[in-house]
């Protein structure tokens, strides 16, 4: 997912996206452990998406604190 698309989302939507990515990461790790993972590249891509979401959440929170 592109960072520009994430920046257009609200904080609530980003938090939901973060929860979804954590669930997906859990499922991918479970599939990896049971040798059922079809595309191993989804694991690092999901981690990077999660990091992007967390970074943008932090940026938005920091900018909202400055505005107050």
C-alpha cells in the first residue's frame, strides 16, 4: 500500500488498518509454520505496510498535538 493513500485516511481508519495487518501477519506466520504459505514474499510486504501505517499514525498524532 502506498503512503499517499494512507495519509488520506483518518486516524480511526488507520487504527483499523493496523489491526487488520496484525491479523494478516499472524495468519501468514501461522501458514509459514505449518508449511502452507504459498507466497513467502507477502510476509515482509505485510511487515512494511504495518510499519508505514504505524509511522503515519504517529505523524498524525504528533501534528494534532501541535495544533492544540
